């Protein structure tokens, strides 16, 4: 039996992942704002430190895998705090406990939005680890209206996928034998998307931005299955990847030559 930690465990992909882990006979420590084992706000440093402390106590200092699924897509600056620092700072706080496992694994939830238009300035601020500067840029975007404010979301996901590539080969990750990967879902049917997909106009807008020729929109469990494989003992060499679990959306939008 492995001990998993799942953030965003109370809803969406996080909830589906938590349920699947339990079905497979493993222990899960869920993290979310409420209705789970660890109640904490990952949008603030204080909340992250509280989440780390509670998680370490519940795990008794040994964690086999972490799946960071917590995230929001609001056109607000807080999005970068949750989606980037709420993942990276939290994971780094759990590294000592992961080091106690014989097969530690980590996967995070990025997004198809990581290939969308973003704020290069914000992405760079995030990658330097400067939360104050990142929030200031995010607040400027938010003040410019919903269209500009939305850039907080793809920027946070682009930075997260780049962080995964940057960190995966370092001593504290690769040197500790920890595969570190991201999964980028296409359109997933959750409470967050159901209302938008309920109208023809909403569905058309979504499908224009995320065209999914293979099997169309997915259920959350589809993403959960991939996250579980990446964090299983079977995965020994895949690291640094953002794997698009998107019904072919990324291939449709970027085409066949992504190497030039």
C-alpha cells in the first residue's frame, strides 16, 4: 500500500483521483479548502506552510506520491498564487517525506492552456519565484478587464510546465529518484465546466479553443488514471514531461512539427 497526497481533493480531477486511489487500495491524504483531511488555503504562504505541516503529521513523515491537482481559472491575480506557488512551494515542503519512500513520484495538473497566449512578463516573474512581483503583474492584468485578466491562467500553467522541466533534472528531484511530470487535460466534464458546456454557444466556444477529435470531452477519471500511472512504481524514467491528455487538441492546434 502506497501513501498518496492529492491537492484539490474535494472536487473535479482531484476528487476523481482520490476516489480511484482508494479503489485501488492505497492510502490518500486529501488537501483542499474544506471537506477533506487537510484544510488549508494554498493561495497564501501561511496556508501552504499549514498544509505542509498537517500533511507531514498525517503521513508520519513518509509519502510515496503527490498529485497536485488544486487550481483555479479565475481572471484574477489569485490564480497565479494557487496554480503556481500553491503547487511548487507545497511540493518542495514535502521533499523530505518523499525521500523516505523507496519509489517516490510526483505529478501536477497543468493545462491545455499552457500553449495558449500568455504574459511572458508574468511567466518569467513566476519562474524567478517572486510571488509579490507576480501578483502585481497579475493584478494589472485583472484591472484591465476579464480578457486580460484571463492571461493569469495560461501564464500560471505555462510557468508550471516549465518549472517541471527545469526542476526534474536537478539533484533534489532526479538525484532523489523522483520522476516529476505534468498532465495537461483538454476539456474535462466537471462542476467547473458543466454550466459552460450546457449551452450551444458555450460548447462552440470551448470546442473552438480546445478541439478534441478523439472521443471528445473526457470525464475526470480519464485524467486520474494517467496521474496514477505516472505516480506508480511502474514509472521509472518518464520525467519533465507535460503529457497532453486532450483527445488530440494539442496536436490539432500545434500541428506535426513542434521541433522547429
